[in-house]
C-alpha cells in the first residue's frame, strides 16, 4: 500500500518556512475564506476563542 505524500511535513523537514493563520473567529464563513486563501496551515482555536464543537464542525 502506497503511503500518502505529506507535502507540509516534507517542506518542514527541508527547512522551508510555512505560512499559516491562527483563526479565533467563531464563524464558518471566516474559516472558509481562510481555508482558500493559500496558507500552508490553518489552526482553529477552540480553547481561547468563542468556538465550540458545533461551530468547528460547521
């Protein structure tokens, strides 16, 4: 079975900088915009922001 290629991990191992965004807005619209903005990674903050499981799943 062929393992999937993890481009993010490979770039980190190669020492290439990654650009990302820490999203604390409790909005599915802002998450959708951030997800399609071309960042290498996206973190949805569910501890320090007004997010809960239902807003994260939306």
